[in-house]
C-alpha cells in the first residue's frame, strides 16, 4: 500500500519553531522515524511538505493515481482552507488529520477544523507520536 504524509506551512521549521507547542524534533526526524515504521509495516511512504496552499491542492490531486491513504497535518490551513478540504473530497482518499499540539487547548480560532468531519480520525496533542499512531491506524484500515 502507498501512504502519503502531507505537512502544511511552517512545519518545515519544526525543532526551531515554538518548541513549547511543537517540541524539539525536526520534521526530518519525524519522517525518518515514520519511514522505519513503514518498512516494518511493509507499506510505502511518500512525504510532502509545502508552505503553499496550491501546491498541497495539486499534490492531493495527483495522489488519485497511486495513493491509498493520506496522513495530513494541514497546519494553519486546518483553520482556513476550503480549497484543501475540497481537494480531499474530490479524490476521496481516506485520511487521518494529525496535529502536534492540542488545538482545543489553545486560541479559540484553532478549535475549528475544515477537515475533521471528513477525516477517518483526528489525532491532536500527542506530539510526533501522533504521526506514528496515524500510520498504525492507516495500516489497520487498509487491511
Ligand atoms: C498545528 C496546529 C495549527 O493550529 C498550527 O497552525 C500549526 C500546527 C499542530 O500540528 O499542532 O501550524 O497543525
């Protein structure tokens, strides 16, 4: 199975960015751990990060060709992007929404997500392990 991990804006800054919210691990560290786990599960992992909304929309559109499941942290686009939501609805690829921080325990504007009602599941507040839990759940759902 092919699983695509998408990370939205500013997540390329992980490690340096507000460690009180997002921890000290870099995105590279997180992806490296996920790749090891993907090998164990015998699934193929594809990794994509972008700060640009249209690039994320375009990556989701091309995912229709070969991707079975998406793990997405839309970052700030969680709270703003009808376009990324519509892209996911268009391709109808099942997805899990991941957030490093607990978006329900922060500013009020972070409590609304344009993705949660379409997602297979939502993980928030557990840090980088959230991605690993999402991968385990994706593998289980693809069986
Ligand atoms: C985030 C939470 C969002 O509110 C924020 O804009 C991010 C990261 C998280 O992983 O906790 O960039 O998605």
